[in-house]
C-alpha cells in the first residue's frame, strides 16, 4: 500500500442549534461502573456517491449540521463528564460547551485502504479521535467526539468516539440514527429518554461473599507488547462448527446459536494461546441486554447502559478437556439469568453496594478473563445511517476496557466483500508471544 497523509483542521465545538436545559445529570448504577469509563471508537465508512446532487454537498458540513440539530434532543452529549472524588460517582454537567468536531482530508482513496475491511489498526486510528485538546480537567471530559475524514475518491469516514459511561451500543446506534434522520429533514423516529434512576440499585446491608478462587495465570502476562488483530469466520465455517457440536451432543441437531458456539471456541483458543494454567479459574464475561426483559420495561428511547454482565467460570482443565458443546451449553444456560427480574434487581443492588463501599475498581488484564461484547445486532449497519451515501463498512478499534487484552469483540461482516455475507469478525488483543497460537486455532476453524 502506498504511503498517504492525513491533514487535520483544528478542533471546533459544535453546539446545539437551539437553547437547551442547563442540568447536572446523574447516572445509573450500571453507568457508574469504572470499567465502562472509556471512549468507544467506531468508524463508519461511506463510499463515493455518483449521484450529481450529492457532489455539491460537503459531507463534513452536512454531518456538522445534523449533529447540531441532534444535540437539541441529546443535549447531554454537548456537556462535560466528570467522576467526583467524594463519592466516586459520575455527573454530567449540561453546559452546552459543545461536541469537539474535527475535519480531516486523506490523500488516498478508500479502495486503496480496502475500505478498512482488512483492519490495519495503525491506519484506522488516523480516522477516529478518542480525546480532545479542548477538554478541561476541572470541567470534565467530552462524552462525544466526532471526526469526518474525506478521501480523494469522494468517499469519507465518520469517526465516532462516544463515552461508554453515557451510552451502550444500542444507545449509540439510536443517536447516530437521529443524526441521519435529521440530515434528511425527517422527524426523529425515537425521542431520547435519560431516566437513569430506573437502573439505580439499593445497597445491600449484609456482607457480600467474596470469591477466593485462584484465577488462571499466563506466562505472557502482564505485557506491554500487545498486538491487535481481527479474524473473520465465514458462514460455512460457523455451520460446520455447529454441526460438529450437534454430533457431540448426539441429538443430530443443535439449538446452539452462533454467539454460543463462537464464544466457546474463542474462549478455548485464548486459553491455549495464553498458556493459562489448568488448575486456575478462567471466566467468560458477556453482556445481555435488559431493555425489554426488566420489569417494568425501560422506555423506548432510553440510551444509557442497559445490560448485565453474566459470568461463566470453569477451570483451565475443564475448558481444555470438556466437549466444546458442553462449554457452549454453559454459556446458553447463563444467558437465561437475565430473564429473571429478581436476578436483575439483585445484581444491580450488588453493583450499587460495591460502588458505595468503594470496591468499584478497574479490572486489569490478566488473561484469565475474557470479556465478550457483540456488535453484530446493535443497529449500526442499516441504510438509514447513510446520510445519502452508502455505508460499506462499520468497524471499531480495541478500546481500553478490561485492560484491552481481556476484551473480545464480535463484529458484523464488511459489506464490500460478498463472500463475507453472514461472517463474524473477531477482534482480539493479545501479547505478541500468544498471537501465533491464536492464529493457528482460528485457521483450524476456517
């Protein structure tokens, strides 16, 4: 690939197009988890539009205007976010400081970068910003940062950096959808709802049980020499894996989902690549949405974090030696917890208790944990987010959550490659010494 350069203008602040309330907003118990206190970067890739009417429109100008109009409804995103030392809780000051907005140009075509399909992380970081020089430590940080980069072919990218404390993936998709609708002169199909008090827990008075099980250890951890990579698993490979697990279960058919079989496979692949000791405990964390299952249901338009993290724990020996179908079934059964309203409320109460008792600490990467997040069904890949241009890819970078090494993300397939239809992208970060073995495991799957 030929070298290219990106020229950036100065950041500017985009404010709501109309006056908005001056509030100081509180967060839910889930939002207050320090492990979510990070900017989640998403890059939307748009190919050049041959429609003559669009050639007179500068994408950055249109998106800037759409952002300004969307902030009338989502005015908290123009405020500043800060965790207060006295109670360690987040507050959002809605002072309409504005959203940091950056315009850039790249002297190459999107096709020369494969539309960011073959994810080169050093290159992709050029197109999304996760911090702004306009932030003030005393006032707080920006919960949203936008970067629009135009390419010589006429295509462009939108780098979308959103605080995970303020919004989960569904909330992010809802806001982006709002920008797209407003850019076309439409009314919002969904009005935003804050109401974070709906997911605030009650501290538990009796002592919480502390798990003293010894976590598995990797000879490669801790490490500062970390590689990011994305592996695509095609639909034929997923089908073969499901058929294989169905034979193990000796029932001829498998009720296991793509998420369950891939989660089990990747979890075991990480165990092997990190050389985790077999007598230690390894844990799979995964998020399950609760917007519609909690009682009463959350209102349509709620854009805060609305999920619980379920945990499946086994020893390294069990993960290595048990049939993979059994591991996948453990994941399947654990997903059912979130359909129990008393479990949901109890879990939020536990999280609130940890917050009150100041045990709400960032989890450092050890390799013993795999935190899995699934971006495939967030509503991020729909025609309505096209702003009049065709979306050909939506991707993310690894972000500083669970020490990044312990985070794994399932991604939707790129649209530009028909052979990738129904494929799943698996984004991982691993110590350099562990990556060759992980690649070997993934090659065996394909």
